[in-house]
């Protein structure tokens, strides 16, 4: 794979699979993208692989396939990117659009973090360590994002749990923040 680059006009990463999600809208006018939110997801919880995350983000998740899906199938959510445990990167929403990933959220006194953030989902759970390849891909994507959106600094890379404390716990206690931050130097 060649070096990741973002097409500033389309908001898409080169050389990654793009599966458009309907779960986005326009960012506020003059909105500065200055926050990166790291998430963790597995569907059903603790199960990896399969198409359930893609189906959730594209509003095609069948609630009859798994009992857990009945609770989440009607959610209208999507992150900008998913990094699977294999390292595969899938983009669902262009970076210049507002993906519906953070929900009710606040960072440094600013609410509605979707307005000014980019969301990256890692396939995983709060308790199972993420894969080396996921950290490598996340670091490469993050460096690319920081170059394209210079207001995203190390201090402005947070977990979903940081912007929605008490409501969200991802990417979880097993996520190695030091490893990520060190890989950005």
C-alpha cells in the first residue's frame, strides 16, 4: 500500500475501501476540525470479523441475526473510519463531513463533538488488547490527519470515554495511549 493521503476536495483517503454511510451531514460553517476521537467496537460484543459493523454503519443490520442486534439495529451511527483487527481500513464518511459517532459529547467546554471531530473505530473491546497492525494503521492514519488538519495535535486525540464519560468506556483500559502517542513522533 502506498503512503496514505487525504484528497482535500473529497475528504477521502486514497487506497482504502470506501463504503458510504448515510449517517452523516454537513459540518457547521467555518467549523475547524481539531479533535480525533478513538472508539472501539465489536458486533456482537466480543465477536470479530464478519459484516455486522459495516451493516450497522450503513443501516442494513438485521435485528434477527443476533439478539444483541435488536437493540442497536435502528441506531443511525457511523464513524469516519474503521480499522479492523486485520489492519484493513474502511472509510464510511468523508473527513470534511460530520459523521454521527460521538453522540452526546463534550470536550474542553465545547459540546456536540461531531461538529469538530473525526471518529476512528478500532475493531475490538475494552478488555481484549488491540492488534499490532491496528496500532500501526492508526498511527499512519493519525499522522496523515494531523498533516491535513494541523489543529489536531497529540493533546487533541482522545477516547470516546473522554468526551462522553459515564456513558461510554471505549476504546477501553487496554488501549495503549502511550504507544499511540510515541508512534506519532
